[in-house]
């Protein structure tokens, strides 16, 4: 294997230049401020976690974890999400705090992918966790907050698709009770949004026409609250019916928030079956073919840390939103350069400090020494020699 060149970096990671970082930080700041207004307080967890605790409990499959050995030979992982670390904190450092707990975060996370175009091994998430409230109101709150957060991030056109893992679990159990392998295969195709493969597998299973048509029918279940009523006729299973009732309750609360126009019910959208236990949702921005937001209910996770509790939450894929977020409305800072000769350093730096105290002002300083000072002779030509990038500043102030 050849040695990487000095300018190369590993697959799946990227450099962010100053302009991009400035936009990313504005998105982060706006979203965290929005979350704070809803009562969510920010938490920071370590980049490294133990594999046997947080690594195993995370929603990330084992093959996608970055694993390392510490000096004692214990396996640690780079955090692959923030939900599992927060569950650890809720069960330990916050174990005496009463529920519900509202926590927010902004962190980089790491997932190992095959060498696939566009798959990032390191990315940024901004999200919330609402722990200790099992109600439909709590699920509706995190969906409504996700909508508010997308707006705060500068996403103008988007849709939130909500589903419920209980509906498909109940439907498949009723229709394919003796075929757990086939149930898993069908769920995998829905998880991958492979509707062609889903239909093809249904045809190959040799099901009765009525059963196949029922299972194919869920692909058309996308829309408003009427979808819940249509879905009730597909399954009499208790789990499926309870899931539909829960979604109806969530929808009613979203209408009370005044945000149901941004939401559609999609009963094929169920998230990771091994992780979520109830309502799940994804947010899609216009002109992007992948979700910029995802979340849902995960009532089993806290039990793995010996503090059983219901929980729900979401995460924004912050860096994915960079190309569609519009956060340029803020006034650009006034940029000034203070250039000074060695014998005027004190007054020049004092002036720079005074400028910085005025608010939305960026001030850089430049010491003019030796040949630079001698070469400065006459007007704009002199300024060009002295400061080649002078055009980047609103003002160049000289103490010569």
C-alpha cells in the first residue's frame, strides 16, 4: 500500500474553509437558540465512549463503528450518535433529576462506511432528547420543535414524514405470522426505500392475492390524517391499531401547534427497526434527495443503562443543510485592518481594541517592518504593496 501524500486525507472526512465554517456556526447557533427557547438545555458528551456500554447501545450497526484500543487494551469507539451517550448521562450524572428531562446538543459523530461516493465518516448533528414522557404530546413536541429548528437553520421548503413502527409490526405479524424471515426482508426493503424490490419480493412469496394486495397497499398510504382512517381497514391487529391511534393523537397536537401543513403521514417510513419503538419521522428539504432531519421514540434504550424511561428526540444533519440553508440575513461584519510601524505599536493596538468594542466589527493588525515600510511609497500603489489583500477590508488604517 502506498504512503498517502501530505495533502491527502482519509475517505469520508473533509476540510471546511472559513466561509463554510462561518455558515455552519450560524446554523448551529440559530438552532441551539431555538431549542433553548423550548426549554432544552445543552449537554456535551465525550468523543470517545466504551464499546461495551455506549457502543453496543447505539443505533449504529457494529460494522459502522470506529473502534480503538486504549492503553489498557479496552475497546473504545468514536461516538456514532449522541443519543446513547445522553442516555448514559441521564442514568448516571442526572439520575437524581426528575423527569421529564429536556436536553440539546451539537456534536460531530463518526460512522465507518464503505468507500461510497457522498457517504461521510464524520458529520455534525444538532438535536434534542425529551426523556421521561411517553405521551403523544411529547412526540408532537419534538416534531414541532424539529420544524421550528429547520426554519431557524434557514431551510425554507421542507416536509416532515411521520410513521410508526407498531403499525408495520402489527400488520406483518397478522399477515405473515409464521414467516419472521420474510417479515425482516420486507422491512429491510422499506427501510431502504426500495419499493420495487418490496413489490418483487411480495410476488415471489406466493401469498394469497388478498394478502399481497393488502401488503402492497401500504405503499399508497401517504398523506394527511385521512391516512390513519384508511390504514385501519388493512389490519385488525391490536398493535397496529394502537399505533394508528397514537399517530392520530400526534397529528391533533401538531394541528394545535399550527404546523401540520409541514407534515405528512407515511406508514412505510419507520426508521431503524432495531432502535425505534414507536413514532418515527424524517425531514426532507426541497431539492435534496436525502433527509436533513430524523428522529422518533426509543423507549427501550434507557433500560440498558439501568434507568428505564420512555424517550423521544431528533437530530438535524447540520452539515447536510449547508447547501440549502439561507442564513445570510445577518449583517456582514465591518472588516478593518490596522497597519502600524514598530514605533507606533501601542496606539495602533489600542485603536484596534477600541474598534473591536463597537460590536459587529472584525479587526486584524499588521506590523510594518524593515523593507515593507521602506517600500511603501505613494498612494494606492503604496497600499497595494503594503497590503496585497486590501480589497477584502472595508477600511485600512495606517499608523506609519
